């Protein structure tokens, strides 16, 4: 696969402090983008990542996990998933 448009890969590492004062890596997440280098500051990159996960955690998780929406037949045919997501959004 040729990703000729890929310009950056961001690593966002979640680290927790241990009781003895050390650090423990909890999770590594990677994000890819076509944005040119130095377009965003490090703080802006983290803000963008946080906003992405806010959308995922606020409403998408409710629909996907609690309502088991993605596994229903109505969501797997044609535009079903898009229609269902539009119907449940405020």
C-alpha cells in the first residue's frame, strides 16, 4: 500500500506514575495525517487528539456499545449505518 499523502505519524503515549515514583506505559496510540510538518504545535496536536476521543467517547460509544447498533442487520445494508446514526443524534 502506497501512502504517498502521508506526512506525519503521531505517537500519543499514556503514562501513569507508579507508587514508587516511577512511570508505567499504559497505552500507545498512533495517528496519521497529511498535514505538513510544523503546521501544528505539540499542544495543538494533543488538543486535536483529545477532541477526536471526546467525540468517540461522548456519543459514538453509546450508540455502538450500549445499543449494539453496529451489529444489527439494519446497519449493515446500504446506507443503514448512516441513517441510524442520524436518527439517534440530537
